[in-house]
C-alpha cells in the first residue's frame, strides 16, 4: 500500500483540519484494516464531559475512508467516492483514548473491480468500532460508501 499513516496525517492537516485539530490520527493502514485514534480533550468534548459524537464520527469515517482513498489510488482509475448514508450506536461515554478499527478493506477491492468492469457505480457498507482504553466498545459506526468512475 502506497499510503502511509504519517503521510495521511499530513493530508488531514491540510484537507481535514477540523479532524486534525480535534486529535484524529491514522495509526495503521493496509489493504484490509485501518486503525484511527482520538483522545478526549477540551477541544472535542461535549457538555457531559465526554467526547462529542461528531468527533467520534470523524475518526470512524477516517478509518473507512482512508482505505477507500488508498485503494482507489492504487487502482490507477479515476474514481469518485462519497458517503451516502451512515448510522451509529453509542454504548458507553467516550473518555480517554478511543481507537476506531475498520476491517472491511476487502470489500473495497470488489467494489472497485465491479465499477471498472461494468462502468456502473457501486455501494458498500463499512463498519468501524470504537473501543476505549479498557477494551470496552463505546460506539459503532456504519458508513455506506458510493463509488463511480469519473467521466472523461
């Protein structure tokens, strides 16, 4: 994979500054899995002394989107990507360091292959689970990504 975590974090500084300033950081990426962390602090808190749900969403989305970006880049094709839908569930207050992991990278390869072969857009759902430092799930996010070939 050509995209490294450090290069991607530099990308977030310039292209996703709100995520960067809130502390969202890509820690690991390969073709099957991405890991993103974010730590609860003053800038990303809600009035209930825990992490604002939208900050959790940024971290969760990045764990899915980073793999999408990397695999589209690897394909060499001109493909657009967009989140069409998402849902989330919250099961515990998010405090401390939260680690979001997505292990759905294998779905991206299939979707890219289908859109290139058929010329038709594809959709895929990817899940990211946020776990606190005690190993307890605090939130689960699902993102419906759409991809399609860009017009020439």
